[in-house]
């Protein structure tokens, strides 16, 4: 009788373990200066399947209000209270960088939805636990410089956020520009919540550059562009892939006509050639998002969230072989499986990660786009 009862308890315990949920902590910047980026990310998580490989998945989604302190507080809650198996976020670079200590200390894998390569490079120490889905600033800087060279630009000015995103872009762009003999004649900064950039724009206008690159993201990146237009600047203006959403177009309006930027293929999925390797996977996300939120509503930033799920979906089956969700073994195996991602199509490219590359995107993850008549136009 005792043996029968013991056996039943063991089976009950095994059954409970088999039913362990996968807990995913998600922090997005759904309010604050980066809200136009974080809202489509939050919306995307509401569309995702609630099972992976037969395991129930719980998405614990919190808003960090575009604030570094709040992002760290969310990450700390995820690993200490919610006991999550993976952290996804944050939306922006400063927040993501600040979260690294928390996830590394708890040995919890993290998938960032922010752009700077500093989030994942070099892949050593704490960054062994960190992955990301957006294209690097270095990749996109190369695309911009190539376009400038092709269009006979010789001098350029830079104005970007006075934070890790803006500084990362300044560093990568300036380095590549110098190699290609582009002369950077001015370099200015502004805060995400600034309401005026008059002083910075006057300095840029005095330098009289052939082109200006604005290193910002979301709607705040419209501020220097509108100021340049107000001052009568006639040169070519470039933005980064951080502005690739409809809210930016709405806020910037006619002042953005003719602007060039590099972007993920998803932004112009319907315009891509039939043989583009990302067209099918990018279109799948666009259709899923627009089915829920209406035609034209899909945002590249939501695509970064979708790609985070795609990475997780591919890695979980291998991790389950090492341990149950909620365990240290599962988290460690999940990290290892993410690092071995190979030939995985997402909304923004084909992911091939390794022990030295925790992004895994190549040049198939970028296209050049022009703002034409208030819409995105595929260039090449």
C-alpha cells in the first residue's frame, strides 16, 4: 500500500514537472520618448502563440517608460520574483545595456530589441547571456556611407541622441566615413526629450555639409530634421533605422520628404523582389500584425519582438532536453541553443548566431529606403 502511494506521488510529481510553464519576462518602452517603438512591440507579444514545443508560455509584459532605472527594476523583478526563464527587452539601447548586469548575475538569457552592437559585443563575460534582434548600428552605418559615396557626398554633419544610442551611431558612422574619405565637419548631440535644437542646428548650418545624418529613434528624431528644414537646409538628410515607423512619418510630415535611411526588409516587405530571401518571413509578420491592427499598422519595431519569439521558438526544444522550465539547467541550455541558431528566417533577416556573434544577421537584413510622398519607398 505504501509502495503504491509512493509510486503515485512520484508519478504525480513527474506529471507536474512535465507541465511546467515557460515564463518570459518582457520589458518594453510603451510610454515616454520611445513609445512609438515600444507600443508595436507590446502589441506583437499579444499576438504570439501561448505554447512552444507543447509547453505553455506566459508572457509577463511590463512598461519601463523609456527609463533606464525602470528597465532595471523590471528585469530585477523578472529574475527574483517571477523566476523567468528568459528576459526580452528593452526597446532602447540605454535600457538594454543597464539590464545586462541583472540577467548575467542570475544566469538568465536575454534577447534585446535595441540596436547598438555594444549590447552584444564583445561576446564575453556578462554578454554571454545577451542576444539581440535589431540590425547593428555598424551594419546600418555601412549602408548609409555606401549610399553617400554613390551620391557624391563629400562632407557630412552628424547630430544624434546624447545617450548610448547616439554615441554608438556617432562612433560607428564616423569610423566608416573616415575610411571611405567622407569628411565629418560637425558632430552635435540632443536629448530624447528636448523641445529645441537651435544651437546645434546653427553650428551644422555654419559647417555647410553636403549631407546630415540624424542618429535618433522614434518621434524625437524628427526634431532636428524639422529644425534643419526651418533654417533652409538644402542638402541631403539621412536617418537611422530607429525611425522606421508610421508615427515618425506623422510627426515629421512634409519635412521628411526625400529622406534616406537603412531599414530592415520588413518595412517594405510588399515591395521586395520575389527572390529576396526575407520576403516570405517578413510578409508573414506584416500580415499577422495587420490582421489584428489594420492595414499599414505594422512597424519594424514590432518585427524585432516577433524575431525574439522566433529565436525562442527555435531554441526551446533543445533546452527542454536539458531540464524543465524554471530550472538553472533549462536557462543554461536555452542560452546555448540560442547561440546555435542557424538559418532561421525572421521579419528582418536570416539569423545565424555563434559563440562570437549574438546577433547573427548579415547584409540580407538591410535595404535602403526613401521617404516619398509620406510613405516608405524601397530603393535597393
